């Protein structure tokens, strides 16, 4: 029995080594992206379309937040860094960047929360911790729970810049690390409030108007809804031809149409 | 000793030294990245300041240390009574056949990945706690319950080994003197198996403090120092995991500093276990 | 004063409830996952690629990534670990150094996996520029498995009575012959148990892999591709609320895989114990 196992393991090893050697040589065209979780699903979808058209291309997409994208492209471990923020930090000022989409940030609450509208001032007070009870914004009394993104999120940086301005986030905030996890957290907690990319809105959470303006792509486009930021693609130094082609594709009409159809704002 | 033998011996030496070298490498790497930070910023300042705001260059990890401590303690409060009780029952009160079936079952179930535990905590436990006790459900209480269950197999298994290792004469002698089984357990067996059981508890402690994914899923990751078990909190491991993807410079070194603290803590725990067993 | 019999009866009630609670909870978790997850599993589920970030399609890429990563990490860790164990037991005398090495291995076996992930990320992914890849993940995991394999192999080898080796020498055999033909075969079940349990740990591992092997949803085409394992995929599905159904299905496969691995190692241990008791 044990010798059979040994033989089986040996064969498995040999097969694995064979696979690694033969398949491992296909290191040719791996195009790597990393960063913004707001753009990640779109990058994946567009990567699928691109790979259908280009047999030899392989595209790996990671999330991790805009700061991770920036760090990774700066270190050269990805070809394209995705970052959704108002301004890119100085550390990537020497790299080429291009805007591939725009996106608004929606404030979300639980589906059953009766609140419809909130003022920018109230929003600031909530997220800085001045308002801690739902009563203060006109709904029935209940403890108000703030959910924020972690430090490395472009969405967070943009939100903080536009809403908090120079003030600090409340110490009572809970944290999640992607658009999806924030949506999930708010979906299950009746008293939570959070923010996600408009591209991530679905029927599981409720969007709150800000100063009477609906959080929609239309309103971002016409400038009425100001809680928004561009999505940058940052190219690594000495980026390869394959990656450049993919970027051209991302800026093409076909890709931009897909982006628009699926919930982000095209850059064209 | 043929040439063959020499070659094989050299290969084994080479592999062994490589392995030991690798283990040394990772240890030194972690300390090299983390310790300078601790000294530059001041060990006490980092450990006892509670403001963690990397973008403002503030690296106080006190809140996360407290988070780790509270959740680990909570896990022990859940795991020790349940675990030792199970071990006592299986060793001293159950039929041999029951024991032979249940022990491997418990150990088998110990293979459940921690992310599954975290998931169950997220969708089953947290809503219950939120409805009945208030708060967001993502709390110290949820994390303690889930981690406590997670470390049960460790505590049960090692406690059982310690109890089974006791000479049969202990129990037989006590019963012969007229004690009930329970009296025997309390007054003779547990004290005798004490060091083994404590070793198992310490091992469970180590696993609880090292848990990352499940904690991120159910503890809420807040940076405030918790005041109630319904408060959300962040452990050191979660703190590392949430920010390591993009931390650079001082920020990254701060994360390594937390890794160093965890490392030293595990070192202390292991020294304790070694000491306990040397006393025997 | 409660008499001894009554207090024993009360104690027994508590003890039995402890067992029932423990088994109940563990059983609940497994049943909950399997009941919700098994219906999701189908040939489609197992063989289709991940679509819509995991909302539809299957989990085939994750199965491949899991196999790649666990096999590759064992490929690195097993020879290194077993050789170290042989060295520690057969080729050196028991001295201070071996005690330190053993203590070090025990400590490293208890270090949180996120710390290995941190090391792997900074060293392999960034410093060595290997980016998020199967290779980075496997190297990180192999370092993580090393202490455990060293310790379990060492225990297994030490359990072989010295008389076996003496017999070999008495018959004129060399040291290596003794090791190769007598000691290792006798210790093999124990060694294999350690290796198989490490594979189980690799399959469940999440923290260390997210930052080293990455989270690409595609089937890895080479060891330099990124790829998410089943555990990582499940983690993403669960936390992002992408699809609870797919989460259950992935969890079910995960649990079944690990149960099979654990049952198998237990079977080996059972045979090992039979041989020696």
C-alpha cells in the first residue's frame, strides 16, 4: 500500500515537472494589472474580450486597491497599475498615465433604511464622528455605524478629499478592504453607512442622494454629482508592446462601450 | 563506505543546511525589517500609542495589540472549558469504542479551513449577535466564539494525549480508595496531566493569536480600543493583512514591527512549553 | 453538602453537554456547507472557467491553481524537510545545536501564516520581481511547511528503535544502507502523514497565498502566472458577496478535498500505529 502510494506520488511529481517545463515556458505574454477594486471587474471583463480576440495573450488582474496598483507599477511588478483617485501621488509622476474611465462614489445604506437624502455637511459630520445616531439625520433613533475603506483605497482617498476635506475619519469606523466587501457589510447591517463606486451599486443596498442629487452616471457626467474621480491606468517604465496593445484596446470604442454598458463612465 | 554513500551523505547535508539556512533567512529578514523601526520610533511609543494613521505617519499599534489580546482571551475562554471537558469525558467516562470514533472525527473536522469558519461566523453568528445583543455583529464576541471553536481540536487532542499518558494506576488506585470517577479526575488526574494540558492550551493560544482571515471576516477591523465585547476590533494579524499590499517605507516597516512582536510572542510561548516539559 | 455521587452526576451532565456542543457545532458547519454546496457541484461547476468575477461559470481555474501550488510546494519542501530530519537524527549527535534547531523549527511552525505571506510578498513578489505567481506562492508555502515536515519526519525517524540500526551494522551494512533500507521505510508512514497534512494545510491556506500567488481568476498557464486557489476564491466570493451559491459550492469542494486528505493521513497513521503497538 505504501509502496503503491510512493509510486503514485513519484508519477505525480514527474507529471507535474513535465507540465511545469512545457507550460512553464509560456511566459511570453503575461500582461499584469493590479490596483483599483472599482475598476477590477471591468478590467477582467475587458481582458476576457481581448483574450478572445488575441489567442496568445494572457492577462492577470489583481485587485488590492489603488495604492497597491501604484506601488506595484512603480516597482515594475505589473505592467499596468489601476488607480481611481483625484490626483496621483508624486511617486508615479515619472510614469505615463492615461484616464480610461470615470466613476462616481455612491453613499450606501441598508435596503430598509428610510433615509432618502443627505447633505454634504451631514455626510461630513457622520464620517468624522460628530453625528453618531440616525436620529440626527431625520430617521428613527439607532446607533450609526460608519464603514470605511482602508488607507490604500483610491475610493477612500477621493471620498476623504471631497467629503471630509481636512478632517479625520471617526475612530469608531469599521473597515473593509474593497468595494465588494463594503457593499456586503452595509447590506447586512441595518444601521450601517458606507461608500462604494457607482459601478458597484446593485439591488442589495440603497443609494442615498447627496444634496438632492441622485448618484447616477448621468449626474456625474453632467457635473451635478460631484463625488467622483477618474480611473487612471499607469504604465510601467519600459512597458512592453503587448501591454501597450491592451491599453489601446481599453481606450478603443469597443471597450469604452462595454465600460459604459456595465456601469462606469467612459472617458470618450 | 563507497563513493555512493559519500555522495548521498553530502546531498543530505546540503539539503539540510539549505533548509536551516532558509529558516534562518526568513527569521533574520523579518527581524531586520521590523526591529530597526521599533528602535527608531521608540518601542514604548509604538506599543502604547493607540493612533494608527499611516498617511499621517502615526504608527501606534496599541489598539491592535489590545484587539489581539481580547480576541485571543475570548477564544481561550470559549475553548478551554469546552476542550478540556471534552477531553475528560472522552478519556475517563466514555467507552473505548466511543473514544476511538469521536477522537478522529474531531481531528478530521479540524481540517476545516479557517475561511470557512469565518464565513459561518459572518452569515450565521454575526446576524444572531446583531439581532439579540445589538451592535454590528462583527465583534470581539463573534471572533472569540469562532476562534474558540477553531482551537478546540488542538486543545482536545493534546489534553487527551496527556490524560491517556497517565499511568492507569493513578485512576485505579483512586477508585480503589472509594473515590468517584469525577473526584478522581479533579483531585488526581487533572493535576497529574496539568503540564500536558497547559501545553495544549498554549498551542491553542498560539493558533488563535495567529489567525488572520477569519478575524478580518468577523471582527470588523475597527481601530478604536474596544470597550465591550460587542465592539468591533482589529488584531495585529488583520492589521498586517489589510495594509501589506501597498505599505511602503516606514509604513511597511511598521507592519514588520508587528510581525516581530507576534514572532517574539510565539517564541515566548514555545519557550514556556519547553520549560514546562523540561520540568517533568 | 452535595454527596459525591450527585456531584459526579452533575459533572457528567456538563461533560456530556460539552461533547454534544462541540460535535454539534462542528457537525453543523460541515452539514451546512455540504447541504448548501453539494447541489451547486456539477461537471460544469468543476470544469468551467470563472465568469463574472465568480458569479457564474465554474471553479476549474482554482482547482488547477490549488493542485499546481500544493504540488510545487511539496516538491520543494519535502526533500528539504525530510533530509533535515535525517540529518538531525542520524548524522549528528544530540547536542545544543540540534536542540536549538528543533526549538527554532517548533517556533516557526507556530508563526502566523500571514507573516510568511508578508515575507513572501516582500521577498519573492517584489524584491525578486517574481510578481504574483504560482511560483511565489509555492515558494512561500514551502517555507511555511518546512518546519512542520522537519518535526514530523524527525519524530517518525526517532520512533524507529535503535536496535533496527544496530542490526544493520551488525550485518555489515553501512550507515546509509541502514537508513535507506530500514529506518526510512519504517518511518515512512509517519513522514508521509506529515507531508500529507502539510498538503492539507496548503489547500486551506489563504493569508499567505493572496499576497504571493495573487488572485487572478484565470487558469494559470505557467508557474509565472497568477492564480487563485479554491480557498482564496472562496474567501473572495464570501466576503464580496458575489454569489452565495458559488461560495457554498466552492466551500463544499474545499471541505471534501480536505476531508479526503485528512482521512487518508489518518489511515496511514492507523497503519503506522498498528505496526508498532
